[in-house]
C-alpha cells in the first residue's frame, strides 16, 4: 500500500479513573480514506475517536498512555492542541449548531483564527455550504438562526462548519444516529463526495452504513480492536469469529 | 374516616393557605396605595425635598396680561392637600406674573405665603439671574418673600401687590423654590443601581466563569460556593457596618454615593455569582465541544458561545440585583447617608427612596408621605422588572428562529 499514513497509534491505553476503556490500540489510518469504527455500545470506539483530536482532555480523570502520531508527530507533545483541532475537525452525534445565524456558524471557526476580511469570509461560507450540499437550501436565509433548520440540515451545517476550517481529517461520531433515513442518505452521499479531499473517520452503529461508505473498517470490542481490515473483507470474510458473530447479528 | 373526607380537609387547608397569602399581599399593597396614592403627583416626583432660597436679580418691564381673568383664576397650580388659596390671584404687570396668597399646612409647619400662580411670556422673571450670574429657572409655584429688601411678612395680598407694582428698574427678589418632593431620592436610587451594578456585575460574572469553566471541582470550589451562599444569607445591616468601617472610615470615602454603592455591590456579589453560575451550567456541553473542536481557544469559546447562551440567566441576575439595590435600606443608611440631595460627585452623600421613606416615617412621623414613596418604589421595581424581561427575551439566542 503506497497510501500515506495519517494517524498512527502505538500501544494506546486509556483509563477513566481506574477503568481501562482502551487496551493497547495499534492502528494505522490512511490518508483520504473513509475508515469506519463499528462495535457494540461501550466498546471504546467513540473514546478512541475523541483521542484523535484530544477531546478527551475535557473530561476529568482521563489518563492516556502510548502514542498517537499525526503525520508522524505526537499529538500529545509535538503539536499544539488548538493547531491539532484546526487540522482534525469533528462532527458530533447530536447536531450542535451554535445558537447564532447560519452565516455566523460557518464563519465562527475562521473568525476565531483571526480571519476578518468580509469578502474572504463570504466566499468561504458559500464554498463550505456548497461542499456540504446545503447552499441551495439555505442561501436565502443565511442570517437566520441555525436553530430553525431541520435536524438533517443542522448536521450538514455542522459538517460545513468543519469544512470551513479546511481540515485534513474529519472525525464523525455517529453523525446520523439522530437523523431520519432521508437525512441519513444525504449525509452519506456527502461523505462519499468529501472523501476526495479529506480523510474521514466515522463511528457508526449501522453496519450497513459502514459497508456502504467506508474503505476500511475496524471492529471494537471491550476496548480492543478485534479486527481492522478492508471493509469488503470484514463484511464478507472476517478473520475473527467475534467479528463474524457481531456482523451477522448474533450479539451486540 | 373515609379517604374522601381526608382529601377534602387537606384540600381546604391548601386553599385556605393560598387565600391567606394572597389576601395578606393584596392587603399590604392596597394599604400602601390607599394611604399614599393621594400624595403622588407630578410635583412630588419632580421637586427636591428641601426648599431652596434664592435672590433673583432682574429688570422690571411692563408686560400686559394676555389671558382673561377667568382663565387666570382657573390657573391654580396648588396642591390642595396642603394648600388653600386665600387671596388672588392678582396679575402684576411690572414682573409679568400673577401672585396668590396661599395658606400652607403640613405635618410640621403652617404658614401663609405668596406664590407665583402664572407667568406671562416675556416676563422679566424668566431671565432672572442669581448672585453668581447663573439663570434661575423661576416657575409657577415658587414662593416670593421680599422685593428690594421689603419683606412680605404678615402682609395682605393687596399690600404685596402695591409694593411690587411700585418697584421699577433693578429688582432683587427673594424667591423660594418649594420642596417636599423626592426627585433627588429617585435620582440617587438610580445612581446607586447603576454604580453598584457596574462594580458587581463584571466581578460576579468573571467569578462565576471561574467557578464553572476553570476551577476543578473539589475543596476550593466548594469553599467558595459555601462562602457565597453564606454571604447571601447575612443581613444587610452587617454589610452596612462593614461598609461603614471599611469604605467610610478606613478608606476615608466618607458617607457618600461611592461608599453606599460599593457596600451594595458586595451585597449583590453572591446573588450575581450564584445565578450566573446556574445560567452557565445550563449551556449544553455540546456547544463547548463544538467550539473547541473548531480550534477555538477556551476563552473564545466562553466569550463567543457560552456567555451569549447564558444571557437570559445573567439578565435574571441583573433583575434580582436591581431589586436588591432599590430595596436596600439598612446598609445605605450607614454608608450613603440621609441627605436628600442629588449627589454632585461620587463622594457626596445622598439618600435613596427607601432610606428617605424610613427617614420620613421615623423622623417626621409622616406615614402617608412614606407610603407615597413606597408606591414609587413599587412602580420602579415593576418597570425595571418588565424592562429586564424584555431585554432578556430580546437577547435570548434560543428565541430567534
């Protein structure tokens, strides 16, 4: 494989207090691929995802051991956390647009980085909304509150907001679990079009979704990565019995 | 006893309790209104409490009256609760104004006085200057006491009119601006609200930000919270004593607007910290995460996302605080004084409405006037409440869809 490695974790352990939530995770995530994490609830896949842009820093009592390399640099040492988060964006499970206008939501990140030029911001807002397939729906109401959008639109707005930062990686934590099937389909389409430009890592509870959109899939169980392979292999011919059991719906 | 009877007994107790609460409340409000409403009028709100005596310098000038005598006699700016018109009004051409004799009576004094009841356009009284050369704004209601050294004491109106009419050229008139109003107390109260909020709001909000966003939960935070809660429960006279010892004496700020405001600001701090903290806690964690995930710093997150969401809660804090300041009396009695004047500087004393109500009821025994002040206080609190409700609705980011 000549694909560049974006994230490389080495012997990553994570503890919530005394409870070990991640056990010695070793994983290489390739650039401009869609990587899906699947597994039953509480298996550590979201926790692992949140390690990648250090969102776990916000939680008290979390200790992390081992290394996470982002472009071969240690994210817990060599890279400033603010810089890391501008390069590794995140979309959350529940759409969380800020209670401001649609325009302000997109412009928020760039403005925080110090972008002030109005025309530059205008173009950026438009580009991001176009890329997130939301422009046509909201172009007449950019100054209205984002809270007036539907759930699916709000989630695409959150994706647009993340794209506006032009990150290298987009982390998605069950981005469609709060949405109806039509909105879900739109977001999945969006993801396939985004993978040309971005590395996407997605946590999902829907195995069909993982099958449809991802290039690689990792199966998590009890804080361990049981299997990590090309998606078609995971779904048709898994190496591990537990992966097969989970995928065929025998537990989970 | 059957269950139904028990239920009915409990139910009637509940209704009774509600009825008692409501009727007590209505009775108190009604009592204050009935006692005081007769005294609330425009003069009461716009006059100073103390009379002011001036010497007015002007030139006599013959100005004919432009209205007929019927209209003139209807033009009676008298407060018929204290004042009875005994003679007049009679128009005097060389001062361009009409004068009446009025007998004035209130709880503490009773006297006869000559009052300006009408001022003609172009009257020399309108451009009268005081001894320093500043213009005196003479209005109807002002009392005349002497002209060019000739006192009006114990004279009839006709005698006064003939004395005034016989003057020509330069006039030196002793005028008294009537008192009995609460303008200075209203203004002092508003100053007090403004200054104490200016001091207490930023400190309280930043304190609350520290407690919710920065401090690691644990001993220190618990101690600070406990301290804030305890402070909120301490009677304000204790703060007043502290303010007196510290601001008035130790910092030598004297009994003044600033001593009072700072003392009240300390009383407000716990209220503001507690309610801002509650407001910040209700802002969903998802907003903070969303902002941080976009590479915003913690401060940017707090000021651009978290605080705007907490505005309605902070507005509630402001509202509670305003109520506290307007209602505060014990602490201000000790730190801001009982002088009824508009404080010229931060370092001059002034009495707020509540202090004035106390003073009038206690020192002058005038319950009705105190009740009238009570009405004004109630109205101010209601108006401020409505205003803050409106602003907080306007600023509520979750309301705009």
